[in-house]
């Protein structure tokens, strides 16, 4: 990929997807603070999938090695 | 509550979890954060939602913010992560509007069909490459600024742009177009 190629693609892209800075409407349509307040009141939406996966792994581990339960309780 | 007059006071109070300071920062920076996100997702409705999501993440991480550092740069980085998450969860081949925005100075040598195919091929790039190429080639932001926002080196930005162009060329060829 030469500099000439990059300039060619840049021109092609700017013609196909004009830069936002050249668009007439580049500000939010509304005040976003009320939506922000609603979001703050909601708090965190749901539990991340990773947390569920971690919980499932711990449950499986405890089922396979019940002797580990006291160790886990000790560390909690 | 104490008056929020000095910017550094606002940042100090924000880092301690003060909601008024957060509102002051929100009102001061929402436009810039919105425009930064709009550059990446190119959808005004999604950009509004992601602006709120970005400030939610900023609020949640207030205790980790160092008031001695740039709030704008920190916000841009969080906005990039929110935009990346959005693009990853969106359909791989985003539907394009029938009426693509017109460039300010249309090039008569580039037809509407070529523009459509290019936009379509670009929309098929992996989000990480698409964001780097959008900011570097379309919006022409400095590589250093892009690197800071994406949390990578300037060399990595150049590499992502290079890979994006190589994939774009391949996608265009698949559509029967020789770039």
C-alpha cells in the first residue's frame, strides 16, 4: 500500500462517507441531561455475562470438590 | 454546595463523587463527546444514547479519575470503548440509508454507485479497524489523538489503518469494483 493508494482511498472514503465536521447537524437534537439522570437512577443495567460465567464456574467447582467449601467460606 | 468556579475545583469535586460537579462537566463536554462518538458510529440517535452511556461510565469511574489529567482525553477514551461495544453488537453489515449524505464538494469522477459500494464495503470492516480508519482517513484526526483515545501506540494506529485499507480493497473487489 503506497502513499498514493492511501490518498486515493482517503478521497474515495471522504466522498462516500463525508466527514462529520462538514455536516450541518453535528450537535445533539435535545438536552441529554434528563436522559442522564434517568440512567443514573436506573443504576447498572443487568449483570455482565462474565459475572454469570464466573458464578457458574464456582458452582461447578464446588460440586466437583465439596471439600473446598470450607476453604471458600474461610476466604469470603 | 460550594460554588464551582475553577475548572480544577470541578474536577476535584467530581472525583469525590459530587453530582453537581458531574452535571457541570456533563453540560460542558456533552457536545464534544457526542461529536466524537458521531464520527465513529455515524448515527445521530445511537450517538445520543452512547453519549449518555459514556457519561454513565464516567460517573461510575469517578473515583479512578486523576484531577491532574485531562478530562477530555479520558472522556474520549471511554467514548471510544462505548462506541466499540456498540459497533460490535450491531449487525456486521450495517444497512445504509438510501440517501447517503452528500459531500460538500462532490467529485464528478466518483459515481453514486461507487460511493454506495465503498460505504457498504467500509461498513463490513471489523469495528476496531473501522474506527481507526474513520478517525484517521475520513475525519483526519492526528494519529497521536487517535492513539490516546484508543489506548494504543501511534504505530498501532497506522497498522490498523493499513489493515483496514487492505480489507477495504478486498471487499470492494468482491463487489466487482477495482479500487
